[in-house]
C-alpha cells in the first residue's frame, strides 16, 4: 500500500489526513491503533509516530482512556488584544460554557500580592474554571482580583457568567491594559484531567496582569491570571500595523 520513497509514518499521516478530510466530522474518533496497524499493515511504532505528529499539528487530540479524536476549529486569539476567551469563542460561533472549579475569597500570598500591587494577606477573589467551546475544553484559568474592588463578587455564578462582563456591567470597571508573558510547557497529571488531554501534551501557559479604571477614576491593577491553553484548540497571532 505504501511506497519505499518516504517514511512509513509520514505516508500513514497523509492517509489519516485524507480520511479526516473526506469522512470525519469534528470530534469524531479515529480507528484504534490495532485497527490502523491491521488495515495499513504497519507497526505500532509507525502508528504512534503518525498520530503523535498529527496531534502536534492540530489535526487530532487525545482524551486519556477514551481514544483519539478529530480536532475542531481552532480559536484564533491575538496576543496583544484585550479580549476575553468568552468573546473569542462566540466569534467562532461555538457554544461557550464553563466547568467551575473554585470561586472563593482568599488571602493573598506574596506572589499574588506582587502581581496585584497590594499588601500581603489582603482579601482577593479567586476564580478557577475550565472554558469550553462546544464540548471541547479550551483552557484552564486562575484569576485573582482585589476583593476591595469587587465586593460580593463571589455571589455571582461564574459557571455561566463572563468575568469581564461582570466587571464592566456590575462594578463599572473599564479594563484598559493587559500584559501577558507566555511559555510552552508539558501537561502534568492534574491538568491532563481538567483539559482532557494526555499527560505530557504541549500546552501554552500565560501569566498576565490587567489594569483598569475604577468608578473613582483611579487606574489600578485589576486582575492577575494564570491560564493554560490546549495547543490543538487555540492558535495565537500577533497583528502588526505599520505607522
């Protein structure tokens, strides 16, 4: 079935991509390793190499204990745009919902205090949740906001609501600036369970600070966040405009 001119795994990759284009819908499962081995008469090593490359390229994604699936549309997010994940998901025409993991008021440690420019042991609102586009996890985010700026914000249901929309509409805070650093990391065991990917899968980790103007007119550090993005569902871009 395959020629000897190209590596077997590469030829198998092309066959799987053809199958995806002609036969599969987004989030369909692909045949198991054994079925691919039997049908194409190749080794397990060849199958795993082909699937690994297709995962890295964003064609497929793995769910631990369930199998390998066809990736959906990637969400494009600008690295310099101050937009929420909610807006980006809606712009793609996907259904947005959250898996709420934590919604609580805690005392700031040194790291949180430094990022928010507040004193140590000050009350902050901590929000941890996984964002979904349709039925696919996109990212996991930890957000920290000085509680003095948003009293009683823990009374809102952030399993449904957009954080930035609540800040704007209920607390009249105008977000003005976001600074984000990012790095590539490998998924650990807790993140693999929350994002439904295999341990060791590449992720993009963002650390960010958001400034905003309070109703008093003061500009303050409003939010410190840490976000882990699945690389098979989100692609980032930088838009440069010549002056």
